[in-house]
C-alpha cells in the first residue's frame, strides 16, 4: 500500500525561462544534451566498413524485416554524448548521498585496484577449475568471514542482489519445511519492512500477513505470537528496522517463531549498523541476505553489479543452493553439480547459471581485510554516531516520530514540522537538488506520514555532515518563514525541471519517435 497523503506529484506552474538564457541552452559547463537519436541519423555512420559478402540467411522467420533505425555517430560524438550524460548524474564521488536504508558510502579505491588484477578480472565461468584456484580460495575466505560475522553455519554466494538473496533464503526455508513433510502457507511481515519482503513471499506462493508496528516503531512480540499458527512458515524481519531502530525484542520473537515450528528470515539490508557488534545468528535468525554492495562498500546503484549472499543456520545449511564451496582436507572445493554432493546435502537447486559476481567478492574481501575486525566494528559505530549527530542537530526543526530512543545508522523524520507551511516532503526533497544534494529517501517507511529517512554512513567527515545539516536547517527555516516558491518551483537549477510523476508512471513513453520525419524536414 502506498502512502499518497500529503504527496503531490504534479509540478507547480514552472517559470518559462532558465535564470540565464543562452543561445545554445547551455549554462556554462552544464551542457544541454540532446537524445542520441537527435544527434545522429540512421542514414549515416561514423565508420567506413566494406560491404558484407552476400550469404544465405539462416534466421528464417526471425530475420529482420525493417531497418533498426539506430543513429550513426562518430566516435567523438558518441564519447561526448555519454560523458555529458554522466556529468548530469549524482554520485557518491560528488557528495554526500543521504538515501536511507541504502548505505551509499565511499568505495575505497584499493578495492578497485584489487578487482582489476588479471587473475580476477579476466577469468571466465567456464574455465577449468584447475585454472581458477585463486578465485575459489578467495570465495572460500569471503564465505568464512561472512559466516564468522553473522554466527551462521553456511553461506550461498550466488544470489545477485538483496531481493535475489531473499528469494534464496525463503526457498531454503520452503525446502526445509518440505523435508519435514510440511506445506505451510503464511509468512509474517512487519508493516515497516522493505517492499521486497512481501513481494518475495508472494512470489513463492505464500500469503503475506502484516505485523503492525507499536507506538515506538518496533515489533511487539505479543503481536507476533497472536499471529503464529501451524500455517506460518516464517517471519521476515529487518534488524535494525527501517525506522532506524534496533528490535530490542528480537530474541523473544525468534524463540516464539521457532516454538511454532517456523523459521526466522532476517533482512540484512541494514547490517552496516551492527557489523562487529552483534551476530544475527546469535539472535535466532535462520537466514539473512547480506548486500555486499551496501555493507562492504562495493559499487551501488544503477542496476548493478550487485551481490546478495545468504547466510544460513545449521537447520537450513543442508538446503543451500548449488554451487557452493566445501573444504576437503583444508582445500576449498567448488561443488557445482549434484554428483559432488556429500551425505546430508540436499540443495534446493540453483539460482544462477554460474557462481555469482566475482568482482563484488574481491571488493568485499579487500574491504574486510583492509579494515580488520576492529575497523569493521568502528565503521558500524561511526555510522550510528553520524546518524545520531544528524538527529541531534536537527531535533529543534524536524520531528523524529520515534525520537525517544537513539537511532541506529539512519534517522527518520516525519512531515509534521512542515505542517501549515504549504511545503510537502516532496517539495523539500526537490529543493535539496538545487542545493546540490541528492534527496533523502522519501515517504518510506510507510508507517510514518511524509517520511524523510536519512542515512549519512560512516564515510562522511564532520565538515561534510555539518554542511549537510546547515543546508537542511536553512531549507526548514525558509519553509517556516513562508518562502513556498523556493520549494514549489524546485528544482530550478537541475538539468530538468520537476516532472508530472503521476503522468510519467501511468502513461510512460518508452520509445522515441522523430517528431518530424527526415524527408519532410529536408523539404
């Protein structure tokens, strides 16, 4: 269910002109870039190739019936196009990225150097195992440390992202129940959960039953116990949760779930707050995905590459999917097929064709080895400190709905402090773009009206946090002073003005059409 209250998605009447009009549409080094179809033409090409020799087509009915219509560009045109587009993107290398529940932190360049080593960068998944022993050993060491940090019994490396990891963990739970001869139909999911949790459960055919949050933003063990039954297969709970709070009753919840014969799935998206401080396995978690692209500082966003290994308890370890690594005589061995299984190993199948994202494994292990146990613990402590610093410095202007307790690695505000100003959460976020910041997470979690979820991470300096805080304070005071135009018109300085988000979602235009055919334009 989407919270649409107080969330206008249509833009206010925008000013017609940019602050400074130019002949080109450019503003200094901010280049106005056309679509690639508007730059090139299908009837030209940037390279000269000899005519292809005629040969009989083997495509049959799959042969192309019409030209593709792709634009032809020279190499300088193509390079400039994509470089200019890249300059319009926000990135962690440009500034603080305050997205809550996403952990957008700095990626150490040492990790990038390691992943470019030929032995890792140039391997192929179909190479003979005898030629990739170093890669298998690295995967084994990464697996070892993931198990150590979580207190679990096994790990599946192959899932490609967090949601993929959720699917893996829940499939292991389903396989474990089937091995017991049980077919349970319900999964409990707190209302504050990430949206992928109920989606994953539903995809596997489970009925999703929500667990309400109590007034302090956490899950009440009594509410869970009231929903438990012989039909409940699992609970999917995030800890720390998406309100930025540690679930202090998690052990009691896990004990109740296990007593009912069900399993505890832990969403590991917020693991960055507790690495080196607490092990999820010790809390009663049976399965948990770990976003290497969040917690362990590998590149994040833009659709990949991602990696979501899943750690499994002793009860679920036998059902870990292929491929996996086993130590034999102290040597890591990659088990890829059922022929290599030992007694008691009953994997539910496989999730991917190959072994996972090797580059992410290298970066994650490099991050772990560079930090060590004390460094990883400090990273968690600093992430929590940063979030509480932001909370304390903004507490007089922003309302934290669960402000009675220290937050974890992210701080949650609602929109009550904007009440009566005519400025919404969306307006506030758009004004942040004019100030050079990517907006925080908006309207999530859904249990808080007009939510603003900020995760500063541990990699920001005090000076960086102070400037960010000062910017939010200035915006909040402007809203309270009645400067609504600053917000309703925002963003005014971005490459594009505010869009009609409702129309874009309901009537998307997914293909480009030449507004004027080339033949007519020539006339």
